[in-house]
């Protein structure tokens, strides 16, 4: 089976524990206006203009070829490391992703995923994933849909389902000014996260940045974010409210 990969490489302790071989898969079903990798959104790849030259954002591989590469890098997966699949949104290529996760688990390779958890079959992957990171961008479905183009109802349903049986789950909240960064928002997030009923859930709050702005221009796409910045005080207030309401906050 074929799989489209945006880029790949080793990172230490940034996309799961230890030294990890990280695959950014092509394609995403959300359209976040602050996305750091807008070239990853289109499933077939995006034509980018870099240094005056046009280049397709992704490369297509066979899953057997990718797994051979994973095996060859196994000795580099130290300090509890392994392989991480992120995106884009990795579950957009669900069948190919599941094949690779199964192969890794059968070979004793630690697996991790970073996902928006919106795929209808997402929960099928839970037993194949050692370290799960899910993005929870908002608690309100309508505001989520208005900003990102899709509802978050399936995301919340899937997080609630996997939380019933997992001993590890990390939720990423991208903190975006004028979208989800108020004190009221923090209280609503805390209420939702506590309702999942799993005390082993950790939360990492990631502040808005403009690292991907130039990429939007390289992809001939309009960068529409104007006021996403969050002050130090707003960040502290937000995380303090989560902590006071029993949410475990970590930094990776």
C-alpha cells in the first residue's frame, strides 16, 4: 500500500518520549488558519515555490519501504524512543497508517501518534499506540466549525472513548487569542477534560506562534491570522485555571 509523506526525521522528546523517528503524513481534514504546515493540508500534496523553484510538498512511498526504514533506524530509538506518526493529520491515510502501526507493534517498536482524533475509526488504533497525543482545539462544536471548517463532535466522542481504557493520554490545546484563550474558555476546557473521567490524562497548552506564516505564502495561500497572540499573563491565567480545576499540566 502507498503512503504520502510530507517529511521525516529524528527528534528527541518532542513528539513522544525518547529519540523518535517522526513521520509527517500528507493530508488533513481540518483547516486551521494558524497551521504551521499548511503544505500538509491537501491530500495529493501542495505545489510550493521555494527559492524560485516549484516543488511538490510530499513524496509517495510503499508501506513496506517505510517499515524497512523504521527497522533500520531501530538502534537510534534510545531513551524509550520509537516511531511517531503526525501530520497533517495521519488518520487521513488510515489504512496505510494502521498497517505500519501493526508492523511496529509486532516488532516491539514503541509507537506514538499526534492526531485530531476525528476519524470515525480512530478508536480502533488505540491498542496499537503506546503514546497518544490528541489535539483538542475547542470545547464548542459550532465555534470549532466556524473557525476550522469541521465540527469537533467526533473528536470529543473519540477522546471520551479512548480515555476509558488508556493508561496514557496527552491532550494538546493550541492556545489562540480571540479563539479559545479567555478565562471562561479555560473553565470550559477543564470541565470537558474532567468529564472524560481519566486521572491519567495530561494536558499541554501550546501558545500561538507564526512559524508557519512564510509557508502559507510559499503555497500561494492567504494567512488570515491577525490577532492570535497570547500574552504571558493570559497563558498563566489559562493554565492556572486548568490546574485549580484538577487538570494535570505538563510541558514536553
